[in-house]
C-alpha cells in the first residue's frame, strides 16, 4: 500500500488539487443534514461518487468506532454463509457457467491474487471474483433486497438485487494479506449498504437496465477502500464501471434464459474490480458520474430541462436538449455508519431455491398445508384448480402463463407455476406429522437443486399440476403493498368442491419484516442441504464453521476461508443433463 502511494504520489497530488474545492463543498453539504446522525448523507448537488469512496474508506477503516449493532454483524455473517453454500453446491452439481468461469480463472495464475472456491492456488483477483460470484448466484437462492426504506424520504425506488458480491471482499483480503475476518465483514456491510441504498433511490429495471449495476458500483468502492485507494481513485473506478459497463436486461429476454442472466453480477463485478485496479495504476475514468448528464442517472431521470413522471417513456430524455450541462443528481443518498438501520437488515433470505417474487406463493402453500388434512389426503389428483392472486411485477414476470412450459432450469426457477407445483407435490409425499408447524414445514418442503434438474423439469406430475394453476392480478390493492411486502394469496380447490385459502401473505418466512419464523434453524437446515450436496460430512463441518465464525478469523485465516478439497466434492451427474 505504501509503495503504491509513493509510486503514484505525483498523480494523486494533481488529482487532490483538482478536487479540493469540490470535496470541501461536498463536506459542507453533508454537514448540513442533521436528521440522520447515524449516517452520511450525500446530497444530490454533491459529487456522490467521491462521497461513496470517502464513505467506504471511513466506514471500513473504523472511523466511527464500534458503533454497529450486534444484530447487524450477525445478519451479515448469515447472508455470507448462505451465499457460499449456494456457490459450492452449484459447482458440485456441475452447473455450466460457474464451472466454465472457475476453469478460466485457474488459467490466470497470480501469486499476489485471490482464490476460487475449493482451491488454495491464487489467481488474478478479478478472475477469482467472477468465478465465485457466478457460483454464488447460479441457483438464484441467495439474499435479496427490494430497495424500499420508507423511513428515509426518497428511498423507495424499489429496485431489487442480490448479495452476489461478497467474493470481492474476500479477494481483497487475500490480495492484501492484512485484512482479518471482522474487517472483511465490515466491508461486506459497506458493500450491501452502498448497493442497497442505491437500489432505494434509482430503479434500474424501469429503464431496462439489469440491477447488478448498483452492486458493481459498491464493489469498486469496497475493493478500492480495502486496498488503500484514495477517494479520487474510487471515484474514477466508479466512473469507469458506469460509463463502460452497463448491462441491459437483454440478458433476461426470451423464454429460455442463457448463462448471461445468472452470471450478470459476476461479469459486472469483474469489470468493477478491474476498473479499480486500473484507477489505482493511474488510469483516469469519468468523474462525478452521478451528475454526468450523459450517464444513466441523469440521462433517464433528467434534472434539468423537461421531466416525465412516466419512467417507461424515454422520449423525454432523448429529446431533452436542455439536459446537457450542470445539474444535480436525481437523488440524495443516505449511507448508514452506526446503529442497526443498515440496508442488510432490510434484505430477505430465500429458504430454498426459488425466485424471490414467488416467496408469498410458497408461504401460501405452507399455510394451506398446515392444519388442512383434507388437502394432504386429496393428493395431486384431488386438486382441481389453484388460483394465485399476486401483485405487479410478480404477476407479469413469473406469473406469465407462457412460463407453464419451461424448457431450462433457469426458466423453471422463474416460473411461479413450476415453483409452486414442486413444493405442493413435495407436501403430498411428506408425512403429515412432519408438517407440525411453519418452521418444520419450510424445512421439510424446502426446494433444492434437484427440484430444478433435468428429471424434475420434465416430471409428468409437475407438468400436470402446472396446468391447473391460474393467475390473477390483485390490482391496485395488491400493487400498493409491494415492495413493503410480497402480497400474495392462494385458493386451492379440491375435487370435492372444498376451497382451501392461504389468506393474504405479506411477509413470508425469510422476509426482513417477518418475525415469526425460526430463521437460524431454517437456514441451518438449508446450509446442511446445500453443503451436503457439495462437501463430504467430515469436511463440511469445518468449512461451515470457518464461515459462521469468520468474525474471529485472523488475516492468515482469510487466506483459506474458501478452501476445501475440490477433488473430494460429492460426485453428481451434471444437473442439466
């Protein structure tokens, strides 16, 4: 770190001089906000890219002291552990993209780099990141944020996203060799905070941009802060990530999805880490990117000239000649540094493998099964129809009737009809005594990778059950309740004529606002389920323990936090046939 500062000292001094005035204005603007004593506020009229860089440096390096509540530390550990279990099981079942990217990474040897899952051999850090993040994301089963915090004005944009980005922190720890487990977890909190708050103020999906952009911005900031970058270097890397690497939702279009969809976060984060490395080597990227009139933020939400309340209409941006020139960013940004109101506390766990918009429907299955012996006794042939009432966007995305005929695993896990059918059929095969309460039911009915494999995809009973499912849009009443909750209800009609109703589900188990479920117990079951798929029991216990107790890990321990004997992965045929 000191060597890099000496090497680039002249460049740094020139950059600092250019930004001195802007940074003083930014600091004054931040101080003008007193409503959030536990947060840094980056006003829309400030250089927010520079502010994000300074926030990451200050928070990760402990400027604010030991002011993070214990429950935040616990939550970040739970999310990180959960994500790793998703990743290693995806590799064990020979999923395509994680396997391809892991093999690619191992060809980029770098003794000063980072490791991929199941290897102690170091590779280029951006290659370790793309491989590990791709594996974490493959099942679509790790944590989800809905970009909704009504306690902060303007923080309800509702962009969703996932915690695919923790491998960035581990890579930085392994590159530097000086970052212990607690500092790594603090950096993961910062990553989720930056990504989660951006999701609250700018809806990428409204402009057909993939949600991973916010994670790439956070990744650049956190990686740079851990490696000793200056705020100006982080600003430069964020500028590069936004100006050069914007993924549109073309990767999600069509009935059958490709590897690009599942690896979108990984590829964007690879670019973010590479941008950060270039910035630290002296490359100057675009500055002040949030106020840049040609960047996605002001381009799609103009702050000068005409404006439009309809975010799906971009004519205003294309025809608005007045938007060029100085102007504010479209939003203020509040980043917590103390207490418990961190973005990670608003993230949701997936209690198995399913697309997050279907969580309400799955809770509906659990609710319908519990206390209704008639349903279990009826069996699959005794179900004449299932009506699911949902909100937008769930109704239009995963409730699309065309998705009753998925052709690939990636399409099946975005089909509510498929997901609900698999869980309900599992309930019919489960001893009723096992389904004693909500926690027991979630464990017993938890959807695993096997529920989306080639055999399950073409299972006759599943395909028949899907055809009995119909979808209904709940209208304004349901839409208004999202993204605060996941408003869904389900009516199951039996051949006898009896209808079993789930009732309105708002906060399914795993949702940040649910307080009833035994989250630790259910997640432990999930870890055993996914970890058991990947790693033999004698090695799994030690591997899992290292993750759960990462807060006590030394910097030396972090070098091997993702290491296990890859040659001893539990053998499976490729899940996709």
